[in-house]
């Protein structure tokens, strides 16, 4: 009886498998019956290979760009008017909890809005990190607005942008507009025909920034990009954490998060490395401004450095003493300018 039961189960399984194969053959291939049926037509909008528009759905969102985008250059528009740069994540969530959902965001009239308030690699209390980027994506509910239409409307409202190489999309160009009075810059992601056909949306990022000359500051004064203008040198790790919500590690280099960008930084902010000695205090820090993605920023940086330290000229790629404990050099290999505050490098 046991053998018969096993045979019955195997036979039933084979019958089901053969039935499935015959059905598969009937979907456009010659099966065991010798008949050929027509292929089942694909559903409208079915996915093509690597085609996001087909996979997610296609069509244009009903977005009135002319009405949506404000005329004041580089100022947040639409739903972003309700949230401000510098808010904590908790404050932004009180305005709308969907704003802090970086994956889905808040969708309103065919446009997606969200904010960034933290850096994945940063340590410390992330709830204290302040909103540093506002995003508006012209893609929502499986519909998009053509990138070229967005660029054209931004040009019409805000004028000609400054172009940088796109950090995230090699070969493409990002476009920047600035509002020095408000201290805000807007960045439109780069365009690539192949990516556009795949359905990647136009996205505008709003970030706080400071013009380079103001960022470096006046002769004899601390760097304005530092918190409250207080010099990092001599601060304890706890002091740094209070000011920047990030505690540097002792006896090793730590990257200070959320330093203000300049008009010559791409998607990434300037690099600020802090070094804490055996006594638990900052004994030196370095500032690195890369210009690989924005080579036109090289000349303005030299001019701003000369204004900050009158009469001083960089000596090629060698460290040059700009002031008592301030050193600077051009790092050709890194396509960057570097400043160190502390003892002689």
C-alpha cells in the first residue's frame, strides 16, 4: 500500500507538470498537440529591458512649471516653502512627517518633496542633525516631467546657471543657481539621454551655501564657516560635539559633517578633518576644497585666499605659511587646495 501511494503521488505530480508544459507550449509555441496558438499580447506599458518608464508606468504629470517655480532665484518652491534649511529632523517632521521619508517623500500635485538631515556615516545623535538639503523631484505616481522642460523653466525664471561636472553622473553636467542674500543655492541634476529614456527624473536640490570670499572671511579673523566663528583649535571633543553634533575620535582624523558649501562645491561639501591629541583637545584641522568637478573655481579660490592673507602667494604644491599657525598648499594630484590650522605640517 505504501508503494502504491508513492506511485500515485509521483504520477499525479507528473501529470500536473506535463499539463503546465503543454499550457506553456500553447502560449505561442508548438506543443504536443501539433497546434500553434497566437502569442498572448503584452499588456500596455509592459516593461522593456532597463526601461524605468515602462516598468513604473509612463505619461506626464500635470505640473504647471511656470506657476510652480518662483521667480526669486534659487528659492525653494511648492511644498518646500513650509520647511526650512537648518531645522532639526524632528522640527521638519512636525511640519509634515512625509518630508523626512527620504524614500517616498511627500507627493503633491505630481511632484515629490523630501528633506535630508543626516549623513549615514556620521556618528552621534542623529536627531540633532539639522536639515541641510531640500529636494523636489519632478516624478510622482508613475509620471514624470521632462528634464528639458524643467531646465527651460528654471532658465526662464532664474537666468543662466553656473555649470559643474555632475558628481553622480560622469559625462553629464549639473546646473547651479545662487541667492547670496538668502544664502541658498539650487542644483539641477545632470542630464543624460540614456538615463532620461529610462525614466530618471529631473531633481532640484536646495542647500545652504556661503560665497567663497565670505566663507574664508576677512584677514585676521576666524573662518566664518566655523560654528559661531569659534576656532576649532583647542576645543575638547565634547565642545566639538556640542557645536557640530559630532564627537571627533581621539588620536585619529575625523571628518566634520555639515560644513557650509561654497558656490564652487559640487554635490559634496568641503572636507574638514579634525585631529584630537592625547589631551582630548583639537590640535589641528584641515580644510580641503576640491575643484575637479568645477575647474573654474580654481581662480576664485586663489583670489579669495590672497584677500584673506594679503601679500602671501602659494609656493606650488609646497606648504606655505599664510599666517602664524595657518598653512596652505595646492594639491595637484587631488585637484584641491588645502589649508591646515595648527603646527607646521
